[in-house]
C-alpha cells in the first residue's frame, strides 16, 4: 500500500504484526484479536497516553 508505515520503513506486514504483538504481550491495555483471519488491534484507555508510554519505554532502553 502506498504511504503505509511498512513501506516507509521497508517492513513486511508480518514484521509489523510481530512488533505489535510483542508490545501487546507486555501491556494489559492493548489486545490483538483474530476474527476469521483478520487481525484487529484493540485498546482500553487513552491511545495518546499509551503511545507516549510505549515510545518512552522503548527509547529509554
């Protein structure tokens, strides 16, 4: 897909899905559901606060 994050960072769909699954396994407020082969990302809480917390933890080392 043109302009997608995977294309910008030269990542495959599988690589992006694996990265999201790794984060979701460590967080209680982020879920991945599989319905008929379609993966859906679900979250509980403020997505902006979640994104900041995930990125802060990643870049803090």
